[in-house]
C-alpha cells in the first residue's frame, strides 16, 4: 500500500521531490519552522499567571494579522511535524529499516517522537486556556499513575491560588529546552549515515511553507476561554496531534496507557534484534583485498552508511591509506564495489579480485556471469539487463535474447561493465534501479547518475555509445524495462538495416 | 515509461495534495471536540496531602539497649519516624463514593499521605459526608458534612487542611 502511495505521488511531484521520500526532512523542516516562529513569539510572551493567557490573545488579535500568522505557523508546523514523524516511522518500519547497520538510526530515532510530544504539550499549556488546564491536569494525573506513591502533582492545578508565576517560567524552560534536545537528538539520529539530507528539496520547502502560511491565515490558531479551575467545560476542542493521549487515558485508564506506551516502545526498540534471524547470504558485509586496494578512498566517499573508512596502511604497499570495512555498519549494498577503480572487467587476469568486493557476488562472479549469460543467448539483438534486486522481479525478463544480471544495488555496477558488455557483443545495456530518489541504500541512484554523466569517479567512458544504454529508475514497474528493451532492439534493428553488408 | 503529466496539471494536483495535508492539520488540531463530562454533570475533586500520626509511640531505651548502640547515638528515647496510613471516606447522599487508605510517602514512610481523585457527578443538590482517620488505631478523628447545590460544570474541591481543623469544601 505504501509503495502505491509513493507511486501515486510520483505522478504529481517530480520523483526527486516526492514528499513520501522526504518525510524525515519535511519533519525536520517543520520542527525548524516551529522553533523559529517560537523564538519570535517568546519575545512577546509574559510568563505570569495573569499574563500567559493575555499573551496568546495579544497575538491572536493583532490587527496586522502578523500575530495570527506567527501563532498559526508555530502551531501548525508542530502539528505537521508530529504527523510527518509518524509517517516516517511507519514507512521505515514497513521497509524493515531497523535491521543490520541501521539499528543505530532506528534506536536513536525512537525517543524523538516522545520529545516532540513533550515540546508540543508544554507549548499548549503556555496559552493557559481551558484546553491547557485540561491537558496539564490530565498529564499530572497520568504521571501520578506511575508507582511512585505521590499524588501531589495534580494538586498544583486545583485552584488558581495554587499556581504562581514560576510555573510558567518552568514550563517555558521545558518548552525551550526539550526542542533543543530534539535538535540534538536529530543530529545523533543521522550520525551513522553519510550525506544525510536534513532538508527536503527546495520545491518542497517552498510548498510546505506556503501551505502552513495559508493554513495559519485561513484558520488562525486561537485560544479557548481562559483557564478556570472552578468550572469544567463539557466539550473541549483538542489538538489531537498532541493531546490524543488524554482521552485515551480517560477511556482506558492511566496505567493501561503507560503499559501501552512502554510496550510499544519496547517492541519497537527490540526490532533490530530480528537481524539475527533475517540475515541472509546477501547481507554479508563487503571485504577489502589489500593487495588490490590502492587507498584511493572512492569506496569511503560513496558508502551511504559510513561503513568504509580509510586507515593507515597495514601492509608493505607504498600507498598511504587502505580501506577498512566496519561489518556492523555495512548494509551489503555493494556501492563501494561500483566505486572501486580495480573493479574493472577489462583486467586480463583470469580471476579478477577487486580492492573491495562482496563475498556473495564478487566482481569475478559478475564478469563470469555476464560472459556465460551472453554466450548462452541465441536471439537477435541481445540485451544485458543489470538490475537492482530491490527493484523489479528479474526472472520475467530473461529470454533467449536478454541476459539478466541481478545486483545488490544499481550503483554496485562499475561503469566499465557496461562498456565490457557492449564489447562482448550486446546490442544494448539496461541498468535499472529503484525509483528515483527511493534507493533502498539511499545514494545509489545519485551515484549512478553522476558516474554516467562523468561527474563522479569511476566514470563511464566517453567512447561508450550512449544510444545503446538505458539507465532507468522503474522500481517495480516491469513495463518501463520492457519498453526500454523494445526501444533498444528497435534502434539496433535500424542500425543493422542501415549498415551495408559485404 | 508513463507519459509525464502536463506542468499545469502537475501544479494543480500538487496544490490539491498540499491542500489535503493542510486540511488534515487544520481539522485534527481542533476537531472532533472532546466530551470531558456529561452535559448535566459537575466535577468532584478529592485531594489532600496530610501527614498521619506517628505509627509508634516514643519509648525509653533500657540500659542494655543503649550499651549496644554507638556512643554518639545513645538517645534515651526511641521515636520511630514511620507514620500511620491515612484513611479517607467520602459519601454523597448517603452512598459511598470513595474509601481510600493511603500510605505515607518516603522510604521510611515518614512523609505525607497524598490523595487525588476526580469524579464526574450529577449536578444538583447533594450532601457530602467526609471522614478521615490518621492514627494507628484507624479511628475516625475528623468528619464533616457539607450541603451543596452544584451547577453543571461546577468543580467542587474537597481538601483536608489540619490548620483549618479538617475538611475544606471549595466551589460549593
């Protein structure tokens, strides 16, 4: 279902700016917008029992409409952040992005929604209206349900006399401090991935900003009646993005909600343990062969998970550095193999060994497979299809004139293999991967495009006829590959007809 | 490859996608309203923080006992810090609403006993009877009756303040 959502949005947005693939970046953007608008709002906030509610009203009733804009932007950006974080969590879960090397990002991300909820709830309390009083009392009751014995917390909100100005200073301190923790937590969350995209593409930034501004002006975020400890309104309009937990606790009991929250949290935190049972031959980490590594560092530069590092040389080689793979971080995507200059099939030795290689699908295996598959083809206008395993189901493409070579990732293929396949007699080559911007290993499509365009080493040589190559991002869309193959065959046929025979 | 949509159509659909997301944000930031009590209900809050009496009386240590303790700790009187549980009972119109026995806070059980309960009750005239026992014998030492006509939404707070010599009904 989720891939259908992504596919649907692909029709509307440019593939590189599909919001479904930038949920984390969009959530961070909303968090940042909420922080920035909050800093401005803070300068106009009065941290006193009487002044708290008035501060909200002052902004709300600003005749220039800048106040409602600021309040609305602050509130709706925070709401959007909750929704986007939730979607991000769901998407990462269904894509099994908690396995293997991704455990660190997974675990460090799990605490962030909690911090976000604390930030939002404390922000709503600062307005000190009916909703704030309800929420702060319900939260106090919920905290009292912990087996600590004390039922003192909710007493603070029994009467206005029980409150003093320090309460709002304390809440403001939390409301500023927790988002700072959230920003720090986000930084830790992306520490083990290289070239993390903190922000979505520019078009999405402008689109989101426009949407939030329009929403803030069309439906201003307004305070309810001032908090009154002597009267309890029958109905309250709640901000469900943050306050969903209160009605839930009232319906099920505070203890049940504690059990649910801790149970779900624990279950999510345990998910990376499934790695033990789900590790397959495919997921064996990359191996460095020192004798063939010249320490160029391309593998380290291209690794999407910082699993490859350059260290001081440990052998007698004159090169200064050598690659080192941290098996705990390696996702076995093979992108490093595609980056290695020694991964070329043109080398004359029988069993080629790359400086960095995948144990289950070495460069030598890849070359042998290509040779055998091509030799076994009997049809006209033979085509080689190199395709990412994460993308289309490859078996349906194999026929008497199509050789199918599966890869861990499209970027695992050293560009020289395309040249090699054409030299072996293929009429055309198709390199297919996940949808654009949806690479299972984050950066594969980006590196392939840059390598093919000659912007990144190793480049596809200029002599390779580009009309005999199709680089596609079809995801699971078979039709795209079939059409590209037909197109290649048609042009090969045309070329054959135009070539004079002896 | 599917033919890409015309630019203008993409723009329209993108605007609709943003509008749909904004609608979700706008709607669920205020709707649906939450019914936190019935229309004809008032709210009762029973809450207090009270230190019960000491559980054990002071006693004189005998000479043998004093000899066993360190020189600097030889107090002739032994006064255990532990306090008694506090029992509170609240009736409304002769019907029991709460009967809560609560232990003192602290590792040595020498702190205050705290209670917080919230309950929605029918609005209208009611007679509340509150009783509290805070000694080791469990005997009711404080009791109070209070008549009140509660309006819908009104919050009645029942506190216990030793300084005020017992139960305090606020908001009624």
